[in-house]
């Protein structure tokens, strides 16, 4: 979700037909096949100046994708958008959620564990043909600008046709963890926790960008940062120590291109400068 994509188009053709001749027609009753090819390397700029392998970008909407994120997830879901996530942050920050864990997942699209992702995909899809196709996409490899092919043992190429869907399925492990914890606490219990000095918290995620809003102290926020890192570790992912930060709402933080910071309102009845 960081950086602008490089224009790129890909031609897909069966890998077993090197002469680019049309494949023979399938016999009646034969299930359709589509052998995925390696993704082209388009040098999409990433954080820190590194380049990410990027395939052809296409929107992905599917029942499996719609089921993979609870309401805390706003990226690549029909009927949700970045502004909804920003509005959610405004709502909670106006209600005593004053600390934020600004999460940055290190090389998210490059490091997702294929085995852990496959387990989560199988929880949603039972058709073995579809599962085989997903696996083939993940293992199709990367075709570099120098013409050399590289294996893909982890990750989903950013911009790949299935990457938005598969990354959402992988990162839904974070959504579910925080949603389950919140569901166990009623509104009255959250008020009791606040009076006792315990933390309440809320996750808001858009693709691989997320924040955890905390009604509590910095110590609570630090604990939730470590908790988030442990959950992501089950998918082979980790937080960037350099870019994951904890901020108070008065200090402000960045999310989806917006600077979110509390400002003092001018006294009631005061006139604007220069009027």
C-alpha cells in the first residue's frame, strides 16, 4: 500500500506451449485449466528505496474476500473505503482513545508464509481446483527485468492479480484477534476497565497499513504493539522496528496519507485573526 505502481501489462499463456501456439481445444466435459505464469518484475518502489516485484494489478472481489475481514478492515472490501477508516479513527480518538500504535509490516507482500496462508484459504474454500490454482499463482515465480526467473517461496507479488485478496486473508488473522478480544468485553465492562486503569483498544486496518487505538497509557500501547507482532508472526510477518511507532493524539500520526492530530479549538466567540 505504499508507493505508486509502475505501469505494467502481462500476457498470460500456457507454460507448456513455448511456441505461443493456441492450445488444442479441450474435450467435452474437461474442466477448464489456466496455468499461471511467473509475474513480471516491474520494479514497484517500496519503502526505504527497495523495489518490490509487481505483477498486473486488477481489482479482486469475491465471497472469500468478503468473508476474510471483520469490520475493522477497510481495504479491498466492497462498500468500504479509506475514508471510512479515517472516520472510524476520528470517532474513537474523540472518545478517549488517545494513544496509537502506527503499525508498519516489514515487506508484507514478500514475506507472507505460503503454508500459513494456505491453511487460512482452506478454511474458506473447499474446491480443490481453486486451491490448486491459488497455490500455482503463489509458486509461479518472478520474471526479472534481466530475463532470469526466481522462485517465490514466500509472499504474494505486490500488484499480482490475487495479491489484494490473499494479503487480506493473511492479515485477517490480526482482525480476528482484536475483534474476538473486543467481543468479550461489553460497553459497561469497558467503562469498568477504564475506571480501573485498564486499557480498551480498537484496530483499524487498510490492506497492510494499520493502527491500534488505545484508551489507556503508553505502556498499554507498547504491550499491544508486542501483541500485534506476535499475531503477525504466525503468518511469517514482522513489524518494522524503525517504522512502527507509538504516538499520542496530540503529537499526531500518519495513516493513509492523512495527518491525524488533535488541535485545540479556539475559545468560543473569538474572531479569526485579521478579521
